[in-house]
């Protein structure tokens, strides 16, 4: 049945808006919606009056249907989750998904409207029956149902306790300014829709409590439920939270009315009220008056944009005082909601502007009320922690620190980068912090009072209006006589690094002549401080330094000169920012040894140490001390040595490396690595190997930084030196050998489609060989995962067949000999026992222990390994291939079994069933045939959890 609102309703709505002083220049949206608590569906009848305020005749309208983004595995939201290694939406059952079912779409003459979904599926294209000329309106009647998803994919939908969080749940008009801005839902909180005058009559179950960002005009109960009337005159979208308990409190402050449930279990109600008063007063004074009836500040909104950092530790080790923690949570959530509700900008393209204002005001709030707050909070007072440089950092120093995490990795992106093109860490943290830092930088340069006034002027003038970056730029330029083009042209629009150094200082009786070097060529202002006993005695700003510049300042008894001392500038490297005026020896940095790892301290040469404990069956447990210079922030030159002691062999073992990384560009050929590594351990009882490897590699990545695809070309020269126990039989191969290795790797590790391959060449005195490996994984829509791996290797020449062990350098079918000592074998020389059952999928990749005549190939080998899951992490596998030795016909080999894929590539178990050996499961000593994969490298395991961020 097609629903049509009475003409009197639309007329009353028009008269109401006119009476309240609102013109008809905007769209008018009227919804009657009913939530069914059993089916989790919302039945919607929507009357939409679309006002064409452009100068273009419209024949087609587009509407955002973001609730439909959960409908299947090919939407923009599903693809975004794939990029972030999240399988929840892909693996979801149909009943867990959300979708919209359009029942009817007609115009005001009861004529049906043709509509269809775009490729991304959560945007609807509606063809009008008559052209819509500039200044005219079109009335649409839409009837549809919205099936809500479980909230396990995003915050939106319903939870298992029947609480609801509704946002972007009904059809809204896509933004049109001469062209349509069609943005798919990618869980980025950046819907771009026209502002509407909206009335919602919302029916919902009787046992729920409702709060909304819209004004609640009234509510009433009836036998089967309750209904609420909601209104918004100039807002984008209706957010509704329905809860079983009445957990939201209303705070009426002199500045605004706040509805909130921000949690702070150990902070009393009176304290919360005082804190809310303080925060709202600060916002009012530093931003302006909030124009809507009330402000909704929810814990759900906070969890979408939390205070990243150590405040996310478990509550029992919360480092901050409850008042500070609560105020920062409330302040951040309130600022974001206020700016989103009142500044109508393109959040996908101009999100930096909201981030800049919000984070700048957060920085200023801490400066004003908590100037002595440490980054580690109460932890900074604990013995053993307080000596760390990180413990001495102030709370606001986290902004340049966290931004620099991606900058040092060459993963930083311009602030104007589209929101859906940012890597997750930049989208959630780094770009937001860089934006706020930018305004602090600008305030330090032109004067804080001018930036503060500019923000208030901008907010007052543009609130409840469509706004762009250019509008903010024009306001800021009117606030100062200084040239600030650099801020918008370089800082905001590019990812160019900022890095200066003091190259030289010449002293005269009354002046200092300082040579400042611009290391990155980014022409922005730089501050110079003169210090005496850690007190600032002078401060200057210098600009227009393209390469290097000599500046002169009067002598004021300075003992040290420091660039960017207050760290207002997010500078790439501050280790060369200072110069002592006390002579050569006083300018040398002292050596500082620190346990574990720390943030950079530019005044010391830092050396970190940490105990290490390794294990293999020949050396046993090998405790040692690792010494390295790698801080929390990546640095180009890194050394890392770990001498250890083998109690079983009663000798020293260990490893070490030095490396230099040079980033060449943002994409394409982006990195070059130079390294020299060495290690020495035992490979048998009283038998030691030493490996020395110089290497060089190049890396490529695509322009789209979110892509996980990487390509590498590496060159290594591996030198192996071996000493064997004199009481044992002599080596069956040369004890010392060298291998030149070149490899090209193409790696694209998607969670739905995984493809990785490499081509490898090795050249040594007695052999040369080529190999190729490809691994492919596909997660199908049926949630079935197929794993395929192909390997092929061929000797170009092989003079090792006369060795006592002719297979040492051969291709291996089920357990490579690892003559390059690349693999993490716990017992690399074992032929029996538990340690021999460790498997590393390389070369042939077979899981069964094959007969000796099949295990190696000194001519060529080709194999295929496959597996498919039966249920969750239980899979069946099968391998087949050919093994060819010189003078012997090629042999066909095969095996099969069950794989427990508990954590792919990290912890797996293989149970052989049938192979060239016959039915293995029925043979004696079956337990000795089971193979296992185990990864104990902390770095490798850490990468498993951080891959979605970078």
C-alpha cells in the first residue's frame, strides 16, 4: 500500500517553519518511523520536499542509503573492512546483516518513480518524472523498511541486550553543488548530505528510553509502545539512542544544555557537573554559542574517537586522575559533535578543518587548566619509570610524537587527502593531531590571540552554513599582517617534511651569527630559542629559508641555542636542533643508557638495553643483553647487537646488525635499505656456524597508500663459516661457502584475496639455481577459504653431487636443509624426535615425511600445495608434485591430511592421512608424523596486530 501524507500536514509544516523564522530555502523532510523490537526492523514512510537551489535543471536525484552498506560482501563498507583486515562483515550470516528494502517511490501525483542502486549499493538513483528547474521543489513519497544490523560490525545497529544506536538510518539527499557528491559508507563518519528541516515521528518499544541529537518535542505511551516527536531545523541527520536503562543525564549549564552518559565510574556526580560546566564554558569562550536546543555527548560517540594513548589501558592501571580523564573525554566528544552539527563541510574532503579546531582547542584546554600534566600521568612518578624521557614528556607532546610515528615511516599524508584514502592510523590519529598542531604552530608564529579570534569569527560567521577550507583561509589571513600562505600551501596541502638544523654559530662580542640549514627545503618559519640553565632568555622567528641562511641575534648570555624548543612545530628530526655555545667539548652529546626503549631525547646519544632469552636444542637457553639505538620513532640508521651465552655449549653466541634506510618517495620506488648482519650459533653439538651477510634492497608501493601491495628487489651475499667437533665425522660438504642471492618479491596480502609470489636466483662456487613460488588465498562468499601454493625450482648447474652429502644444497620436498640459515628452526639438524617435526612451508612444502628417494631434487622440482576449510580453522590439505634427480626419471609425489589452521603462518598443526607412504594414520608411531608451525618472534606477532593500522 502506497502511503501519502495529507496535504494539510505539508501545509502545516510549511506554516510552522515560516512561523519559526525558517525560510523554505532548504529541503523539508518528514518521517513516520516504527521500530519493531522483534524483527529489528524500522518501517519508514517518508515525505521529502526537495528544493533545487542550484542553477541546473535536475532530472535525477541521489539519496544516501547508508543502512544498506551492511547488505552484502561487495559494498564500499565491506571493501573498506577488507583493507583493514577485518573479516566480520564478510563472514556474517544473512540474519546479522543490515539492508534497506524499498517498497514504493512515488511523486505527489501518485506516479511511480524509477530508481536503482549505484555500484556501491548504498546510494539510490531516482529518476524524476518531470524536470526540476532551479528554485522549484519536487515532492517524493518513499516507503521502505530498514533491517538493522548487529553492532558487531560498527557501533550502529542493535546489541545483544536490545539497545539501539541509530545513525544514518534513513534516506538523506546526496550533496549537489553543480555535481553530485556520492560517497559510500566506509565507517568514516563522513556522510555528505544536504541540510534539511526534519520532523520525525518515531514509534519504539515501551521498555526503551530514547535520547537524540534532535530536539524532542514530546513523547507519549500507548499499550504496545511509545512515540516521540523529534525536530531539527538545520541539522543533517537524526541520531537516536535507545537503551534498556535510563543512563543519560541532562545538564543545564549557562552556555548550553547537555545530554550525556560519558562514563567515569570513580568520579562522583557533583564532580561531573562541575567538569561539564568548566568544559562548556571553555567551548563557549573559545568557539562560540551552540545554536541547537541541546548537545548529545554519548559514550558510544566517544568510543568511535577515543583519546588514543595510554589512557586506553585497563581501568585498574588508569594513569590519569578521574577529573582530568573525564574532562578530556567529554571535551573531545563534545567538540567533535558540535563541529559536525554546526559546520556543514565536505567531511570526506575537508575533515582536517574540524580536526584542526577540535585538537587545537584540546591542546589549549590542557595548557589552561592542566599545564603540568604529564603524558604518562601517575605512572611518571613510579620508580624505574620516571627516569625515562617518555615519563618527562608533557601531555600535549603526544601530538607531535604520534604524528611523527607515520611521518618517520614515510606514511604521512597531506591533510587535504580524502578521508577514504587515508591509512587507518592517519585517519584516526596522525592527521588529526597534525591538524591541531598546525593551528598551534600558526598561533605561536602570528600570536595566539589572533588565531583564537580567527576561530571564533569563523565559527560565528559560518555556523549552520556550507563551508570550505577557502572560507577558513580567508578569515585567518584577515587576522594577521604576516604572510601565512605557507600554512595552507605547504603544511595543509602537502606531506612535505619540516626539518631544520643549526649548521654553525659565529660569536662576536655583542652578537651571534647563526647559520640555519633547511634540510628538507620546506619553506616555513622556524623558531630559535636561547637558553641559560634550561631557562628561555630569548626567542626569535625566522622565515624564507629556502636552503640555508645566516641570521644575527644580540647576545643575551645564552649558553645554548635550540630550534623549535617548545615543539610547536612538528619537525621531522630534532636531534640536530641545538648548539652549545660553551666550546667543542661541551657540544658533544653524552651517552645515555636506558632500559628497554624510550622516546627520543635530542640532547643525548641514547643506547637501549634489554635482556634477551633465545632457545635452540644445541645452545639450550641463551640469555644475553641486547643493545640498540632504535627509539619508538623510526630512525634511518639503526644498530642492534645481542651477545648471548650458551650454557649448554659454554660459549658466547648471538647476532647483530647495522642498517640504513633511505626513503626515496611516497610511492613507486619508495625505499632503499642497506644492511650488514651477522650471527653465530650452534647447528650441532659443539659445532658452530657464523653467518655474515651484506645486503641491499629496493621497495615499491602503489600511489594508493591504503593498498597492502608491496614489491621488493633484494640482493644478498651470504657467507657461512662452520666449525665442527673434531670427534665427529668431517663435513660432508665444504665447511665454508658463499652464496649470492637475488630475489624479486610481489606481495599483496589481502584478507579476502591474498597473492604473493617471488622469483629467486642463487649463485655459488658449485651451483646456480632458480626458483619460483606463488601463494594464493581466496575467501569466498560462502566463507569457504581456498589456499594454493605453487613452487618450482631448477638447477642451472650443480657440481655438488660428488659431495658426501649430495642433497645439502638440493631442493627439499618436506624439510629444507636451510643452508642459508634463514629459517627459525628449533633443531635444524634433527632427523628424529619432536624438533624434527617442525615444518616451515618452503620449497616443496610437503607435510608428510617422504621416503628418502623422494625427499630431495638435485635437478628440478615442481609442487602444488592446497587446502580448504571444512569448519572454521579445520581444513583438509593435499600436495602433489614431481621430483627429478640427475640420471633418474621424475617421480610423482603426493600427500594429504587435516590441517588445524589456528593462526595462519603463526601456529598450525598438520595430521597426515594418505601419501606415497600409504595410509599413514594406520601406521605405527603416528605421533611422530604430526607436523607443526610455530612462530615465537615478537616482531612477527606484533605485525599481526598492527597491520590494520599501517
